[in-house]
C-alpha cells in the first residue's frame, strides 16, 4: 500500500501566495479553481514530488500550520532561497536536537515550512 500526503494550507491573498510559493519557493502553479469571479480560490502548487493545496475557503483549514519536509540537499535549497533575498524571510541552517540540519520559512499567512536533511 502506498500513501501520498498533500497538505492543505490556508491563504488570504492570491498575489501574496503566488509570490511566496512560486517566486520564492520555486514551485509551479499546477491549477487553480474558482466557482466564479467572487469565489475564493483553491489551487495546487508543486515542486517535483512536493505538492501543496492552497485555499482561501474558510472551512478548509486554519492558518498557522507547520509542515516538516525531508530534503536530500539542504545546502542547495538554502542557497537558492538565500539568493532571492526575501523581504521577511531570513532563514538560517540549524542543527536540530535530534541531530539533523534544517531551516524554516514562514509564508505570509503564518504557515511554517521546515526543510529537514537527515544526517
């Protein structure tokens, strides 16, 4: 049996979400859906096998989630994000109490994404 998890994250502003997830994290917009011009958006973004659903729908979830993402080359990902010089994210690589290396970024809606490299 195989499992795949797709986190659903609450967003409030489409332009800010796209700037963070597409421009800063380097993800691609796979699709977005709105019932009409006045409806909230629901979209999927991805980067390789990493997939998130972003939603403006109030009943889907609450802001302030924390995701724990395993990566194989933390240094390269960190360098890529650091080069972009994001206005409110200045992550640094830390050594976790369990011995792994990681860093955290926070989206404009208080969702935390921790990238972790197993040592």
